[in-house]
C-alpha cells in the first residue's frame, strides 16, 4: 500500500515575484467604484424615466392605443437598461442573446395570440357573448 492520503507538500514560491502574485487592491477598488458609478447613473436614469412615464400618462396622444404604445416604448427602454447593466447582459456571449431573442419572439407571439382571441373569440364561450 504505497498510496498515501497525506496532503502533498506545498510548492515553494522560490523564483516567483511575490509582489506580482499579490492581488492589486487599488485596481479592485477602482473597478468596483466604476461599476458603482454606472449603477448609480442607471438608477437615476430609471427614476427619471419612471417620472417621464407618469408624466406621459397625462398627455393625450390621440387614442388610448397610442398612449399605450408610448408608455410601452419607455418601459421597453427601461427593461433594456436593467437587462444590459444590472443583469450584466451587455458583455455576454452571443448564445445568451439568441435565447433572449427567441424568448422575445415567443412572448410577442403569445401576446398576438391573446389579441387575436380578444377580437375573434371562440363561439360558445363567455367572451363570445359580449
């Protein structure tokens, strides 16, 4: 039984530069500060866009549908900001973006099916009695 379960001795750091191997904390602090600044800016932009959305709700764009479209456009921009910055999608691989695109297409398809049912319901159901 020559197999020993004892831990192997640690390799010595002879010949390596200990200062180069040390973690540079000042770089980390700058990196974190940069991200925090970005998060705060995006947070302020989201608050401002929320106020814009509330303000736009009092403006008449000609029809209820057009008011809805304008509100959804602002909301979509806000969702893109949250996804890109807070969910770190800005630097992701293309595969993630493909899944996101297919998810968006699926959601739009489900909304369209719901809309089609709203305007052309199945006869014999409660909605058809309107």
